[in-house]
C-alpha cells in the first residue's frame, strides 16, 4: 500500500483525501477525508479572474490540509485544480500560492481529464460492467462520461451550479424566469455534450459531487448529513423533481434551515438540482445511483499508481 494525499480544488469547494492505496487493485483505505467551501470561482464567469478574497479562503484551507498531510505522513501529494482555475486570467497567483503552502504544483487539468478521474473514482466499487453514464455536477462545469469498465467517451460543459447561479439568479426564491434561463443553458449544454458522448445509451446513471449528494440527502429525509446513507443510494426521477420544486419555492432562510444542506451550498443548490433533473429527463433515466466516491478517489488511485511506477524506475536493475 502507498500512502497518498489527493486534493481536488474546484469552483465551489476544496477537498482532501489521505488514504493508503493499492496501486495494483485500486483499493483504498481512507485515513482522512474533508471538504471546505471556499468558492474559488467567485465572480470568474463575470470577471475572468480569481478574486483576492477567494484565493485567501482557498490558501487558508490549503494550510489546514498541509498540517493533516504532514501529520499522517503522506509523502505523495497530488493536487488537481478544475474549472475555475482553468478559466482565470490570474491562475498563476493561485499556482504560486499552492506551491508555497503544499510544495506541489497544482495540475490544472482539462475537462476530459477531470471526467476520467471521476469515472475511475465513482465506478471502482460498482458491480458488473454495463454501460454507465457518470455525471459530475461541479461548481463551474459538469462532466459527462460514458463507459463500461473504462472511459469510452467524455465531455465537460460549463453548466456548474455556481456559474449558473451567478449568471442568472437575482431573486429569492429563484424566479420562474431565472429558472427558465438556467434550464435553457443546461439544455444547450446537453446538446453540446451529446455531440460526442452517447448519454442516452447508458443503462445506469451515476451522479457525483455536492449538488447530487445534497439532493439525495433531502430526498431521503435525513435529519443530518450521513455519507454512509447517501453513498450508493438510488434516487428516483420523481424524487429529484420533488426536491427541485421545493428548492425553487424555498427562500434562502428556508434552505439554510435544512440541516443536510451545507451552508456553502445554500445559494447554489437550486441550480445544481435543476441540472440533475434536466439530465435525467434528457436521458430518460428513472433513477440516479449516488456516489460519495468521485474524482478525489480517482486522483488518489492514479497518484499511487504513479508513485509505484516511479519507485520501480528508481530501483537498480538486477541484470
């Protein structure tokens, strides 16, 4: 087993996983998993730049994570940065800050790479090899991946919950015209995704990330967030539609009063639910299998594989 630390820095949150990983089997023994809402993508869709306060929130989380990584003795660290840092003009400020704190350069990965890591993390525990559509609804983008045992087609489109909320939402609750504008953006993005990914041909829909897990927790009627209850739960399209209707009617305070909605998601969860519902309606999927394991797990597995490969290359030849 190889002890690794994986960091996934997205538009809305930054997450850490420290685990012992088996590079041969892909098995993970989780030691620490945590998430911090930092809203790195604050205003990026409008300004094209990472805001100073967003960078500082992110660096504060990185300093906390650096202490955890050091305490647990993970010498292999891989840091992936996704949608917000891909889009920002001043991404070098972000890169320098991460290097100073964690000693590794963030890999600003493409949407296709993001999709591959998400697929690996989400499907490694699922039985069978039927065609699956893995959907990762993030803050800035959504990834669509179709595959059996491996990725066969993938596409990233710019319909994340933060991006859509900042672009369209001004009223509380979300106005009907705002919801319609979000839905129009999602439908256009689905048209784009379908140009390269056969999203209607998969037999199983697997949903990842905070929007999906939060919708699931609401649908399950949980009194507090319980990752074990959410992981691999099956939520029907009718349940997703019911949760979406409630979110559209609820005020900010009513959403905030629901204990399963993280404070950092209160203002963006409605857009995330609209994305999920539109995907289910477009694909005709009757249910979504919800996974707590996602891109973060995929990063950890790949980090262990690369660490093992580096170790083998460095070993002296016996010949």
